[in-house]
C-alpha cells in the first residue's frame, strides 16, 4: 500500500495551494479525471509554463507517491498526475476533480 503524505511544512503547503489556485484562476482551461488521477490543461503562455515548472518540481519533492508529468504542446501546457491505489482519489481531491 502506498503511503499518501505531503512532506511540506504547513506554511509551505498553504503557499503551494495558493500558487496552484492563483494559476488555475488565470490559466486553467480544463480539469479531467483520469483512470489513475487527473489531467490539468493550461494555456500556453510562457509565464504559465514557467510557473508550472516550479509547481510540479515542488510536488515531485513533497508528494513522491504520485507521478507528475508536464508536457507542452502547441495548444496547451498539460500536467498529468497519476498515483496507484487510493492515491488517484487523493489527487482528484487535491485538484477538485470528480471521478
């Protein structure tokens, strides 16, 4: 069984959540549940991609129980988050996506 935990301090977690919400409010196009987690599609602006690089890097360090991938296409900057077992539901909850 995979342990689902975050390695951030309470203050760092609050800051990370705020950064995700702020970026989502300005650049998120779509949130989709996947079989193993969630797909987030953002606009293709350079600043958005740069912010996502930082956010995903932090998530990889603090939430290693999930797989975090970042892909840029001509149409979108995409974050795919996948996790085994109960981790998929935890990821969907983190990003407020219904299965």
